[in-house]
């Protein structure tokens, strides 16, 4: 390995791996049979040979004089992450470097269907337009917008119209806005788009007023379609049958795959290395990708510190919040025991070397050298090369073959995302008594645009009525009733020892077949789910608005899905061919 930045210095390779020769005794845990810890804390010494024997057991005689790393030089090679692609294609999409596009909005933003926003969003967006007209000196045109684009208070023109009376915000907004000078933002935007400019019913006073109206309305329409009511279409990275996101990112021939992203922060652990033959095509019309940058970092090494780290001095009190000696582990918990042993024994052997890397990049470390306080020069070789089995690694991106990809990934993701209240919530659960799974729509988006609870529909099945035979002791019921918000998923064989869950319907006694009301369960790819996607504890899926800020200070808003742990198994009380004892009538 050549190092052109220190050609005159001679370096020695670090000869042995730290875990190759562990001592026989690594840690002494004081225990008091009498319950009094004072004799142990006093550390009474009656025989110096006893203390020497303890030092021998702890391996202290195997130490050697060595200097502390002082100056560290790291050579890195950085490649920018400049493209991404949905899971079902290898056609690369370029990131907009000018706007500093973030990965979370691109991946999680759901494709917009032909569904207009709710009552509140329409009214607030129209109010924004009126404020812009006031600032432009064109406030006298408000009456034209109110007259030709009045706000629609008819609940039947909105999604979920049949349950408008169960939406508490709908009634409050209707009482507040009805009779006021308000307009419908969606109707204004459509009139502007159909006319290709100012609508024919909007007549300016003069040329100056016309220019002000055209500028204001164009700016407002662009904002409205970008923020409040985007047009239909867009990329879809949601995999319904798996209830997760999937996508790819690329950086100059290197492709990383995210095979199972549950939503939220996108970091290095989200990705796996793609097979070598996978490559994303060059985005059309995209700017040239930044070149590969090779840098030399000269930094200072500092000791690593973490909670529960053993003290390196005899009389130093350790942090009691984390006690590595009290870790609950069974004999077969090999990984947990190894991590605890490593933290207790070799924690003081680690040093932190900070290296600054750019945002949205993949950085590979080419070499690490350091100089000790004694002036010794050492070369730090990669851990997977000097470890006993050649497979030891941490914090690396794995590939499909069981190996790992060298490099530090800083994804082009958001620093922080602010999530709003859920617009829709679905709870997937298992019902072992009924031998099926259920998707319970706990909340859906009402006509106001906010979420409403479906439990307020009060459609729970009533107790069956007695049959026509008065002297009968038993009554027969073909099938018990189920609330409309409970959507069944029936198991079906999909191959040898393979099960898939198919969405079904439960007809009501009046013959009506209720269907899901929300967006999540009405997608075509959610009609059939993989059986493993609904564990025993269940799955909770929500749709919620999210917002973050880019590096240039601009806002990004989108509607995302979040997947979390459910609330355990459920009981639907679904039964067939049910004979139950007849209760005596009240007047009997």
C-alpha cells in the first residue's frame, strides 16, 4: 500500500488483532454473601503475592510499553450519490442539486389520486390568495372569486360524504364559514388551468391591474399545486403486499438497494449493496456528476466513551445507569454475551478519529496511519484482513452474498422530519379463533380533510332476535355480524407450504357489502398480502402529513406512510352455524 503524502516516513503494520489472545480473567464482580460491601471496597491487602497473582490472572503482565496515538492521517475517496430509482426500474432519476432534494420526500410521497382536498384546505388556500391580492393592490376582485367559485358546503361532493355527520370538524367549519366571503381554492385553480391564464369572468381594470392579477394568480396556482393539491401522478415506491417502501440509489457505478424501509429516517443501515451487475442508467438531461474527490485528513485521536464503560482506575466510580455485569443473557445468547464481553474488556482500546464527509456521498477509506507519542509510525490495516477469520466487521453495508461493502454512506436524507397527526390509521391483526386476519380501519379522512374515527359509526352488530317458534329452546344463526370497519383477509394457498392473505368482504344482513373507505386498503396491491407481513403482534399503518426543510431553507411537504408494531391479536367473534340458548322474553 503506497502513501504519497508521507514518502519519507517508515511505518510498521499493527501485528496482532485485539481479540486474538484474550486473557483468562477479564473482570472481577464483587459479591458480598453477608450483604455488607465495605470489606470489598476497603481492598485489604495481606499478601503482596496475592495482588501479583491477580495481575497475572488479568493478563496485566502481558502488556508492553506503547505510545498513545497522537496524529492520525486518513486518506479518503468520496463519490457523490447523484441518482435514485424506484424498485421496479433501473432508470436513474437525478437529484436536483440546486434545490438540495431530500430522499425522504422523494421516496415516501404517495402518488396523488384524483381526490380534491377537504373543506378546510380549500378555504385556507383561498384565504392565501386573497391576502396575495391585497398585497398586490387587487383586493377589489375578491367578489368575482366568491361569486364564480363559491365554497361548496355540500358534503356529498367530498370523499366519505355518507359519513359527513360523523366528522366533527366538518360541522364546525360549515357553521364558521357559511355566509362569509370565502371561495373554493380548488375551483379557482381549475378555472385558471382551463383558461390557460386569467379566467374570462375575471376582468382587470387596466393593463397594470391585469399584470398584477396575472402575476399573483400564477404564483398562487404554482404554490397551490405544489403544496396543497398536487396533480395526479408521481412515482410510487410503496409495496402494498409487503407494507414497506423499496427503492435504489446510485453513485458512479455503485448501487445501493433499500429492500424493506418502514418509513422515517433513511440512513446507511437502510441499504444493502446491490449485485455487481446492477447499475442505474444515466439520468436524461441531468448535470454532470461531481468528480471523485480524494482527500487527506490530519486529525487527532480521542478515547472512545460510551455509557456503562468500565473505569480504568481502581477507585473511580462507574456510571450506575448502565451495568454491563447485570446483563440478562441465556447461555445460547452468544451475540449478546460477546458484545458485553467486548465492551467490558476492550472498551479502552478504541479511539475516535473524526472525518468530515460531504452530504449525500459515499466515502471509502483508503488508508489510516498514525504517529504515537514516542514518534513511532504505524499503519492500521482493515479489520476484515487482520481478524482471525477474516469476517469481523461492524457498521458496514452488507451484500446479498454475506459479504460487506467498504465505505461510509451519508445518505441525502433530512436531518429531522416533523410528522403531523394521522390522516388515516389501519390496524392489521390476527384472529386465531376465526382462522383469518383483519384490517381494522380505525380512522379515515373525512370531508373536512381531517381524520375521523370509524368507531363512531355505531354499526356494531346487535344481539340476534328470537326466532318465530315461541317454545324453542335454541335459536340458529347462520353468521354473526361484523362492523363495516373490519375488513377480512382470508388465507389462501399460494404454493407448497406457502400462504397468502386475500382481502374479502362480509355482507350485512340487508345485502349491502361494505368496502374500505380509506386510501390504504383501496390500493390494488393491498388486496393480497404475504402471510409473514402480519405477525402475531400485528401491524399498524398510518398515513400522515410530514414536513422538513432543505439546506436552502425551503420547505418540503408530503403525505407519507409509517409502519409500526400493532396491539396484539384480536377477536372478531365471527362464527358460523351458531346455535345459542334463547333468553326468556321480558314479559314472560
